[in-house]
C-alpha cells in the first residue's frame, strides 16, 4: 500500500477558492452583458482572459467584481449553488489581507 502525502488544508482551500473563481468567470462569460461589464471595469480585452484565468490575483479580481454588485453576486451564488459568503471566503483565500508589518518583497 503506497504512502500518500497529505495535501495541506491551505493548499486545498486555495484549490477550492480557485475553482470558485473559475466558476465565476464561466458564469460571467455566459452572458455578453456580464462579461462586458467585467472587461470594461478591469480594462482587459477578451484575449486576456485565457492567459490570465489561472492567476490567483485574476481570480480574486473576478470575485471582487461579483462582490461589487449584489444582484450579480446573488445570481452567481444561485447558479453555482453556493452561498454569497462562500464567494467572500474564496476571495479571502485568494487575496489575503495585506500585513502592514510584513517586510516588503522584491520580485525579480
């Protein structure tokens, strides 16, 4: 019997949150008005969606967009069979709050 490595719960939470974000993007893309509003607000073009869709920051941006409109959030939650607070939780996982006391990191 092979020994299985346990996936840390934080990794599972990020995976689940990412799945919510992908589901949200799919929901937006199913309607021209919904996806058009997201693209207009984000400044992205339709071609940017495929390349950026799997970035955690992009997923967080999609969820922030949904959370900015109660009717849109409610429609997505019903469609995905989620509670609105599940969307909030997914956003928190993908984009944790900034710690002002943390040292700054440079990206090389």
